C-alpha cells in the first residue's frame, strides 16, 4: 500500500482580473469563474484504486476560456478513472467534443483550454497533456519534464502560440495529446502545472524548491510565493503530489 500526499493551487495571480484556470482532484473541481484558493488545499490519501489529478488553463479571454477549463475539469472529475492506456486519450477526446459543442451553442469563435492530467493507479502512473501545461517528476534532487509542449518555435520576446488544445473541432484537426505510462508506481514528487507557474519560475528554481526538506503543503506554498514574487502575471494553477510507501522504484 502507498499514499499520495497532495497540495492544490488555483488562483488568479496579481494581474489578471479573473481566474480562467481550473483543476480536478479527488473527484472535485472549481465552479466556473471561481477565483480559487488563497493558500494551497492539501490532503493525504491511501491509494487502493486509481486517482486522477488535472490542471486546465482556459484560453480566449472574452471567448469564455474559464468555461472551457470548467468543462474539462468537471468532465474529468465525473469520470471513473481506469488503469488503462486508453483512458486518458479517450477522456481528452470526450472533453474536446464537449467544449466544441459549447462553443457552437454559444456562437463563440473559439473556446479552449490546455490540459495536463496524471492518473495514479495501483500498478502504474500515466500522464497526458495537450498545449503547454506540464507534468514534472522530481526525484534525487533532479527535476524532469515528463510532458511535451505543443507550441510553435520560440520567437524572441513573444510567447509561442499553441499547436494543440482542447476545443478544436474534429473537422479542422484531430487532436493528438501526448501520453506516457510508467508500468510501475515510482516513489517521488510529481508536479502538474499551467504556464502561470512555469512562465514565472524557472525549472532550476522549481528543482531547488522541490528538493528542500519540507512537507508537500509547504513546498506548494513556496512555489506559489515564487510565482507571485516574480510578478504573478497569469493565473497560477498547479498540483503537487508526493508518492510514498511501499512502491516499485
């Protein structure tokens, strides 16, 4: 048996007027447009079945990015997770169809969200991302990105545009989420986050913070403080997870 300790952050930051991000944890999500948490929400759970955690960064501003993120988080929270390689890709396609239906019904030109999800099962850990929200693992003081950014090449002084997100009609392009599966449950710290964290805090700083001797809630607070101190220019959302106990390494 092993345990998952978690700490969740989702807030609007220091510049944005609203929070367009959403998250899912323990079959929960935030109501649409919720300003989120001032401090991390944390807990510890034994893992017997499968647990799904996800971060969704709504895009489009007035085009209802917060609605797309909510649709994604709600759909993920309502879905019974299954330890199967097909589960996360199928979930992405289902979310994509729901967002596209919402966009059409509300006569919007575009409505979308990024996604980064981690599924922890009794025997494996699987991840999936689309867009520029990321998944990392930190073990032995080394931070490794497990996800793959869907962006065009970097332009100096400009944020690279996304090549993939949830909310693309299948008649225009078939979405291709990046997925991975580790056949054994590996002890260590996992970070699921939106670019509101990674644009503010370099990987090297995150690596140092996650390698410190502190509990998961305190590490999450330090990550949040680092993002806010760097300017907090975007909504800040992340879930920090620590797997402990009798696991395969």
